[in-house]
């Protein structure tokens, strides 16, 4: 680069333009490669070209500060002072299809001030805000987004309105220009409840790993952890058809780099209402797998499932604008998953072509691909790796009723399994009581026999000795043995027969020699 720059004449308008174009081209090439650790940057960080590139960027910002030309031919005044609406002839139809209020009402209802939006953690660095009810996302748009939208707005609005009940593409409800000429979109939020982890899935394998400890994860993390969504077969087919239709439409208009945003919750339920199982408090049932107990709070996010389906103890009306699917597997696992396509407006333009070439897209699965190839790879990944057919075949719909709303997760986790605990504690208590009684009886007999005195005590001692040996065997039976059916107890049960025979002979012999039995002492225990 230095040698090329040294050979360029640095005087004259044409020469300066050529020099700046070269700098801009190389800088952009470096910018699209700096997120790939395997390739690295082409240009040094402290090179001379940074000043020149800064000048170009400053000129672009200055031009933007003078105002933004209407995207769709004209802009209309908004209810908020100094704000304009762009492309509202098309986007108002989408709002009507999904029963969405006007943009100013959305902003006012959540007290949203566009000047205080926070930058996202994503590569784009866009600023974003969520409405209080988590239904809407408000996000800044780049000039590249606006250019792409201008070429596709009519087809996009027609596709969304025509597929309002099944499309998985993000719904754009409004494009707003603020008083500082910043451009914002209002769209639906695909994740209306909290999830511990969100997944951004494209089907690309290069630079698509965040690490298991991150809250925002990507394709390689998904594969490494063996993740899949449990969507019932009928719903799975409908979702895949929608994804195929959506990605084909985006490919026709040369758009790439979109992804499926996914949130998923998975919980194991304890079996109930079956033979030898406790009664269900809040049963979730599978046609082949039986019923599971959903009456206990199983974690920090478990209540999010109920909040999605229920308002207090009644069911919510279904809302368009997001796709959240509940599934219950034959293995008694509850799946609650929300998903949808985001980041629709990146074209396969010159910058994307440079990215494709610089990152070796012809040999590696980088994000940037020609539009048709991108759509094909995206759908294949969704079909094979995200919406698992094997898991789907064993999944039934997660069904909520008003009764379920009242009992789902209503008890604390600490009380889970209380029926089983009571049974175990009761059994242990019975064993301890019987063991204590037998021990007292064994210790009490010699003392009571001593009070009788004489040869009768000698005649009684063999029974005490044999009984204690048998009792030690009983104590050894394993705790997990059900009831009193253990082997040690069986051997004890068999004991009296043999003992009785040997003792009777001995008793007969001693009885001839023993003096007459004295009258029973009042201290002799009744059990004796």
C-alpha cells in the first residue's frame, strides 16, 4: 500500500480523487475482514490512510446532517414534534394487518426517548430500545439499510400482509426520522419473554461461535451443545414452509445476512397420575408418554411460560407478531421456544462481494454468500439442525387451559415430591418405632426374668440369645427394600420354625429338673 501511495501524484483534483478512492476501497476491505480471526486485517491500525478515510467519513456525516431525502418519495409529519414518517403508505398496511397502534402511541406508551437509546452489543453497533411490554423493538437504521429498503418496500409489504399468519420475517411497522435526522425502525420483537440465552442462527460456520458462557450464542455453539427445537409435526411443517417462502422472497431481491433469532426454555417434569405415582397438581400430558407435574416452580424462567399463555387465571387471546411454540415430548420435557427472522436489509452488493472474496467464501462457509446460495444454506440448516424431525415426531402440543393457568408453577420447588417424601418418612418412622420396640423388649426381658429368679431364668435365657441374633439380621436389611420384604426379614421369618423345634426339646428336658414356676410378678411386662 505504501509503495502504491508513493507512486500516486498528490496534487490536482483527479489525483486526489483517485488516491482517496484507493484508500476508501482498501479501508472498506479491511473493515469487512476485521471480525475474522483466521484471516486478520489487511491494513495496519496506525497507517496514514486513517486520516484520509476519516475525511471521507466526515463528509458523509456532514451530508447526512443536512437532512435525509424521503425513502419512498415523500415523508409525512408524525404526532411528535420534529419527527417524520417514511414509507408510511406501505407500512401502515402492515400495522393494520397486525392491529398495531400508530408509531407515536407506541413511543408514548413506553415513554421512549430516541435520544437515550443504548448501543447494542452486536457487530453493527446499532442503537435499540424495547417497549415496556416487550412487543416492539425500536432500532437505528444505516444508510445501507435505507437503500435496500427503498428497492424492496412494495414487495416486502405485499409479502408480509399476504402471509400475516405464517411469515417468519420481521414486521416493519414504521420508519421514523428524528429531529437530528437519525433514522429508526419500529418492528416486532420476536422474543416477548425472557430467555437465559438467545441464539443467532444463519447456517454459517466461519466466525460463528461465542462460547457456552455467553448469553448471545451462534451456529457453532448450537451444534456443539446438540440443541434442537421441539415443535409438534404439524407446526414444524408450517414453520419450515414459511421459512422457505421467506428466504426465497429475500433471495429474489438480492438480500442476505438475515438470521433466525431463537429463545428456548426446556424443563423436565416428574411423572404423576400413573400407577405408583403421586396425583398431579397441574398435569401436562402426552398421548404416549403419560403426564408430568407442572405445579411446581422449576426455575427462574419457568413462570415466563405461564405469562405468555395466561392473564391471571385465564387464557390470553392469541397475538400476531411473534412465533412462540410450546411442545411436550414423550420423555416428559416441556419446550417453550420463540423465533423469527431478523436483519433483513443487507444486500449482496459490492461490499458483500468483497467480503465474500476476502474471506474465501468460495471455499469456506462465511456469512456473505450470493443471495440464492445464502437462502439455500439458511433453509437447509433450519430444516436439518434447528427444527429436528426426530424430536418433532415425539412432541405433542403444549396445551394450556384456564385450570392450567391457575395451577402452573404455583408451588415452590422445595415442596416438589412432597407426596413421595411423606411416604418415605412414614416408612422410616414405622421401621424406627418397630426397631425401638424390639430393642426395648430385648433389653427388658433379661431384667424381668431376673425378678422371677430360680431355674426358670435359666430355662428362659436361650430364647433371649436366639432372638438377639435374629434381630441383628433384621437390622441389616437394605433401606431401599420396599416394605418388609427384604432378604434379611425373610430369613428372620424362617427362623422361629427351626428354633421352636430345638428349644422345645431342651425345654422339655429342663422342665423336668426345674422347680415349679413361681407366680407371675407384677413387674413382668404384659407383652412377656
